[in-house]
C-alpha cells in the first residue's frame, strides 16, 4: 500500500495556536537522534532563526513588532544522522521505528502544514564509511524529492541539518517573534527532557545573539523541581512540580500536548506566590503517564480523556486528574496559598458587607467563594456572587420540595420539625437575605423622598424616584421602580407608560399630545366572560412639592379629567388590535400627588371633593367617567408608606 504524502498533509489543518509545533517536532527528533548516538558527550542542538530580509519599520528596539518576521528555522544536531535505517523509517507514514519512544511516525507531516518545504542534509558514518545524504521533503505525492547519497572522505564531525523553509503567510502572525518567547515555548513543550541531566545542550541563535535554553531552564526553575506520583483507579501519573508558570502541562511521550490553568481550582494561582525570602514565583506542573501516552492523537495536539461517567478502572477524565493535581499542589504550597486566600476572602467579605443579599453565601457556599479571584473588579465580583447565589437558591428549591413531600407523607409534626429543622432554617435564611436587602432599599427610598420634600425638589425628581421618566414597564425590572409607595398593588400591573404622550401609548389609539405622568393598565379579571382586556386603569399625576402657582389651565383636577375623557373618547384597542369600550365597564382610578397648598384646597372644594378622614387629602367619584379620584399629600404618601413597612424596618432595626 502506498501513501499519497500530499493527501496526508492536506487531510488535517494545523491549528494556528500550534504554529511552532513543527519546530518542536524537529527538536525532539534531534534529541532522540542524540540519545541513540552522539558525537559529543551530551550532544548539541543548534536552532537558527531565519528572518525576512525585507526592511521593517523600526519602532522600538525591544518591540517584537520591529523585528523582521520569521520565515525559516534551521535545526542542526550531532546525533546519529539519516543512516539507512533512519531514512527508511522517514519514508514510511506511521513508522513504528520509534514506537518505544512514543514516536507516531507522522510528526514530520506537521512540518509541511505550516512550512512550504523542508530541506535535509545529513553527514553520518555507516559501515565504516562517511556518507552525505541530501533530500527535500515537499507536499508532493511521493514527498521525498531531490534525494542524493554520496560517499565522502572527511574528518569532520557528523551532523544533520533540517531546514524548515517558507513559513506560510497565514501562520506568520501567529508565530512568536521574539527569541526569548520561542525559547520559553521550547522549554514548555519539552520540559521533561530538560529534567534529564543528559539533555542535549540546545542553543537558539537569532541575529547574532544566542540563548542557551538549558541555562534559561535552570534560571527559571532554580533547580526547584519536585517529583510526585498520583494514582486514579488503575492509572498512575508522574508529576513534576516546578516554580515557573501557573499551568498544568499534560505530556505524552515526554512532550507537552495540552495544558490547564491551575487557577480553575485554585484562584490564588492567578497571582504570584512568595517563598521564604519574599521572592515571587508561580507553579507549573508537568504530568506524564501511560494513559496520556496511549490517548494522545497522532499530531500530539490533544488527548482523548474520558467524558461523562467512568465505566472502566483504566478511564480518567481531565477534570478529575486536574482536581487530583491541584489537591497535591495545595498540600505542597499550603502556607503560601492560604496567605493569599485569606487576603482574597477578606475582600469578598468586605463586598458582601455592602451587599447583604449575599451574606448567606459566607455560611452555605464558602468553598465557592474561595474560588473567586482576588483581582476582580467590584462589577465582576458581583457577577460571580450572583452566579453562586443562583446556585444556592436552586439548592434551596430542591430542598424545599423535599420538605413538601415529607409533609404530605408524615403525620408526626415533631418528627418533621426534628428531621428538617436545618433545611427549614436554610430556606428561611436564604429568603431573608434577599428580603433584607429589599427592605433596606425601601428605607433608603423613603429617606430620600423625605429629603426631596424638605428641599422643594422639582417634580421630575419626585416622579423619577417613584418610576423612571420616559419609560415603559417592559423596559425596567420589578425592583427598578417604587410604585409601592403609592399602592403595593400597582407593582403588579400589565402595562405602564411613564411621561409618554397618549399617541405613543400602545393600548390607546389616540393622536393626543396629552402627557400623563403615569398611566397604568392593570391585569384582566381572572374570571370574565367578556373581552375587556383591562381590569382597571390608573392615572397618577405628580406636582412639585410646595407648589401654589397653578393657573386655571394647570388645575390638576381638570388635567386628570381631560386624561379620562381622552381615554374614553379615543378608539381604544387591546394588544391584539381589537377594539373595546371603557365607558361601561372599566373603572379609572386617579391619584393627584402634591402638597395641599391654599390654591389646591380651593380647587378641591370648588370641585365638590370631600376631605379624607385623616385630613391630609381629598376624594371624589366622577359618575360621568366612572372615575375615582384621590388627592394625596406628599406627607400622607410618606407616612402611609412608612407605616406599611414599619414591621419590616423594626425586624431589621432600621427604625
């Protein structure tokens, strides 16, 4: 069976995030060649970065954007070279030649997914004879092009050079451009190799500058690498814990494949930890194991972890492996993590003290709170707390259902109380926290309302406090208005328009420019044989505190009467555009909210209004419009609202 190399290359696309994978594969090939046989004791690998010769605009010497883009890589090693056995292996897709070392036999195909071609030159000794082999690896049907093999007489050391030429345009912007970044990426990918004292010396050359990657590895790890083992059912994993980056690197056949963020389970790892000398560090974990080796894909870009429920003892999910690793990390660096955790938890507590609706989370969801990063803004922290709060409320609902089922089947009340008192207390506590915040909100609103009255605030300020101007009820939430100050039932309306002209109000087919402060359409009767869509209509008119300069045209009693006439005389329609008649069956309730100044009292008496028993308002029923009108003083609104909420304020010691 023959393999079409071009087809093999085209069958999969290399992800842009894996742009440097061809370089890693070439370096690993060099390491393995040196492991088989090296011209020097530890072996040497040189990686040359070849940049575009096109002149770039220079912005800043340290700015990676000022560097010409990378077009080629050249990898040179002094390993055993492309002898007959190695070259034959290269010629076969899925070769098993390096199977014992985790070789998949297709790593070289990644070269041509990111680069246009690879040029290989290898000087090696075989059968007591020096040989020089040259060939290209190109995206053609056969793959091997321009192959030559000649005997040479030389005393020079052996070498193999792999030139990855022509980084494709679409990958160039995804390629790390600074040599330091590339060096760190090489360390990440081949970390386990660098732990071996016999690791080849790897040199990275770029524009006359050289980085010894082995030295960089020692600089960053400072030799502080701990080896640990964990076991999940039948699967054993070897961990290398190093003070480097806050990641978990899953390695297959000694090479990094994928990674997880440790901060998923330990949010403190988003910050630096500090050692005894006060020097900041982070943690990286490199994980090895047969499970990873056996479940890595051919391209080494992903690992097929088990999904869902575990069925077999040799199965493992990524989540449980990560959690097992983070448990080990926590135990190893407990003091440093808990110090950061305490600082973060104090920040959460301070936020909760200002937002009492989340107070019960400190008791019922402490572990979830410990996962909130300390670097979040207040806005983002509230989002995280809201998510945890929703989770707690869902738990409480489930537990409440358990209680209800128990009540249905249990006659012994004493047994019920004893068995479910903790759940019952939790339900009450969670509900009380939300209620507490809402009660505090009401108290603050009434205090602000009282302040408005004392400072003669404008009518718009009073209006906006009770319901936002120029809005419809569909545009705001239940807790974004304070209609309860006038009447608790108003909060459960069907449709409300605030400061909108009649011709802009959907339920009315009117061309009038009259603009009531608030018009409320209440929900329909629960049991009704007719098609009247609204149980009642409410009109609310606000006047500026202490106002006494009304003209006859501005008489608020005449205003609300005009509004009623407009509703009745207009062609009113329901939400389905069906006409209906208000005149016979729909009551209109009107509230005029103002201060009872001298002129206003005169308007009320002239209109036949009667004084309320409390003496701080008037009422009247207009038979012609089926309209009940109340003139309520601001003082009455404040007093009645406070009285209705007194018991709630007292429970929270807000009186």
